[in-house]
C-alpha cells in the first residue's frame, strides 16, 4: 500500500527533522515566522514551506496579527502519533524495570 502524502498524514509530516524542530519551538509558545527563522537558522522560504506542511496536517494554527503571521502548536493533531507510541510504553517500562534490577544488584555487590 502506498504511503499517504505528507500533507495528509501527521506521521509523514513530523518525519522531517526540521518540522520536529519547529514543533519543539512552538511547544514553548507562539512564534512568528521570523522568530522561527532565527531560531532554526534556516532561510524564510524553507521555514514557510515546513509550516505549510504542518498547517495542512493541522499540527499548527496560524493567525494574522498586523503584518505578521503568528504560529502556535495544535497538539490535538499529534494524538495519532502519541497513541501509536503509547502502544510501546509497556516495553519501555519493562526495560526500565530490568535496568533498575541490575542497578540494585550492583549496589548490593558494592556494599
């Protein structure tokens, strides 16, 4: 089965590292395009293209304020990713439990 186009699928949209950086920046609060350009050290057209993809999958909202466009994170659009990753949480918990057991054994050996 062919993969969905990037603009239709949150998984594909966030697969691009620069888009994840944009989402990280927006998680801290609203940002203008100029602020994102400065923060990511990318050319404005590149940032705008990434923002367009994120906007099309619903991961960011945009509002106009005077001559500026203000972007904010829409975490709701990332829920499918969270739900998928949550299915693996038990594996991580098991591994952390095993690591804790090993560390406890090491502490006992040092005593």
